[in-house]
C-alpha cells in the first residue's frame, strides 16, 4: 500500500508559490518559496460530537474510518480536479497538468484518496 504520494499541483488556491505537494496517511505537506507547510489530518478532520472524546480516542488508536479531511471534485477535466482541505484558510489543491480522466483508476486523484484512507481518514465527494 502507498504510504506517501509526491506530485506537482497545477495550482493551490489559498496558498501562494506552491512548487510541490506530498500526501501522507496522516498529513499533507506543501513546499513553498518560504518553506514547508504541513497540515495534520487529525487537526483538520471533521470530528463527531463530542469532539474532545473522539480526539482522545484517536490518540489511543481508536477512531472511526470515515473522518473527512477534505472535499473532492472529480467532475472537471484532469488538472482541474481538486481536493479542498478543511484547513483555515481552506486549501484547494489541483491535480498535476498531465492528469487525465481516461485512466481514472491510475490517476493521482485516486492515489491521493488511497493514501488518505490508509491513515484512517476520508474525503467527501462534492458530486
């Protein structure tokens, strides 16, 4: 199973000068001119109520497998597909320029979802 995925997004709305993105099962890291920006999924996930209880259970290794950390939009063509992470401010990470829907199962878009799922997190479909 993939433990990380490194790619060059066509653009990132909400953060300037992003040159690369790496998705790990527990976080996303964005490389910018100013350095690396990291967002841990446990910090941005939409936790059920009571939130404090679920966060404590998570630290103990117990968590639901459906904690969403982003919305995903796959209705656009290749590089216009994106993940909108629940950060403050929200970050929209668009797919690489060579992304195509023709081989959907092998796309970066699907592989990102698989890496996120490997960490016990999930993304919501905007469609």
